[in-house]
């Protein structure tokens, strides 16, 4: 998978992408991550990429020209069809289902904004999909882009070793994950549930399912509503 990132702060990505799973995925050639600085496409001497909002109001807005020119330059860098994503609080909320969907693309182009946001013609003109990582305002879209990269790349074949397969991730079945335990059997008086020591995989799977359901009911009942809605929709 090729991932292009358009940003005013490419250096912000250096550290998060150069450790553990994401570094290994790049070293294995499973992903190719390319950064392009939007400011390199500013046309005036001051390398201006933002301007005052029409109609007044606080803050500054990302100008269309530098983003369009940067995008059209990046698009030509590779023949693959790309999925263009604008990171913005106005976007559809990112979730595991969207991560799975994006992991099937051959190329992603992520556009990270700054200031108060993008001139609306950027969204319209680039036919970009808007994605939000949550209902809060960040100082920039870079962290949001990193979160999407992490959640998508770990789903790509060959990225996660078998030891940590995403198969029964939280949310993959629309439920929170069941409780996990590892050695020792007793820690500070707290015992591992006997069922997990029974070796009866049928009973263990049943216990885990029940635990996942109970936890979801307790901590995220909203997920159960979505789950039932999705199932009803599937049944049609
Ligand atoms: C954001 C979010 C986010 C808004 C203006 C950066 C900031 C500036 N992006 N999910 N929440 N972006 O807050 O994706 O462009």
C-alpha cells in the first residue's frame, strides 16, 4: 500500500512511523509512506498557505491553491488509483469498520489541515472523503492521519505476525474484547479464571463471548445498538 501525506509539518511523522509495527511494515516493503509539504506549493515570497476567512471571524483558513497544486503534484507520483481523505472534525467518525475498508485500498492520500480548517472548495474540488477521529478540535490533522495509518497498516497482510493477529480485535465483531490474562496464574492474590486454565477451548470460547457481550453491555451499550442495526440491515 502507498500512503501519501500532504502536511505543513512532515517532521511530526518521523518518530511515530519509525518504531515497532509501522517501521517493520516499511522495512518489509509492505507500505510506502511519502510526505509532501503543502508550503512548497505556496506561490508568494512569504510562502503563504492560509488567509483570513471571508465573512470575518477568528483564525485563518487553508488556501485552496497550495493544496490543489500539492495534490495534483502528488497524484502524478504514482499510477495507483487513490482514496483521498481530508482529516477534519466535520468528517464521518473513524472506526474499525472504516479501518478495514481503507485497508483494502492500494493507495491512500491523506490531507492534514492546520488553522481553522480548509477552504470548502478543497473538499469539493478534490472529491475527498472527510474523516474525523473524534468530536474534539486538534491543532492540526497530523495526529489524526497517524491514527488512521496505524489502524489501517496493522490490518495489512504480513504486517502483524501471527502472534498478534487482528482477527479478534475489539470492535472486529462490533464488541469490546474479552478480558485477557497471562502468567503468573496468581498475581497479588488475583487469580486467572479457572476456565482459562481448563484447556476446554469450546468452553473458553463461550466464556470469552459472554464476557465480551457483558462488557459491551456495561461499558458501550451504544455498540450493541449499532450491532443490532447492522444485523437488521444485513437481514434486510
Ligand atoms: C480533526 C479531528 C481536527 C481542525 C482544524 C485541524 C483540526 C485544523 N481532524 N479529526 N477531530 N482537525 O480536529 O480529524 O485543520
